[in-house]
C-alpha cells in the first residue's frame, strides 16, 4: 500500500478533470479524494497498490480530452488507510 499527494497544474479545471479522475480511481480500485484548488490546480490524495497508483499517475499526466497538463507534482506519503472509496471534495 502506498499514498501519493498529487498537485496537477495546467488547464485542469472546467474540463471534467475531477470527474474523469474519479472514474479512473474507481476503475483502478484506489481510494482517496480529488478537489479543485483556488490557484487553478487540482489536488489529489490517493492510496492503493504501487501498480495502481503508478497507472493513475500516468493518466494524471495526460488527463481527459480538453485538459492540458503542464506539471504533476507527486509526493509519496505514509499511507493511513483512512479512505473508503474515492470522491470529490470541495
């Protein structure tokens, strides 16, 4: 089990990035949350297997159609197991 704290920058708000990230997370079976940040970035905290998190990270670097990802900052943190499912936060 691993945990990533992701900050995705670029044109990532208003292009269904969060909604599509939720679909990707559900398909991979990872848990955590995603939210839009005031600075225009998207923040994600995810926990799951290394393989699934690496797959999600690759997706985050591209995003959905309409998104333009300039940068993905990924910090590995200690997993807590606190999440049940994956959802959007406001």
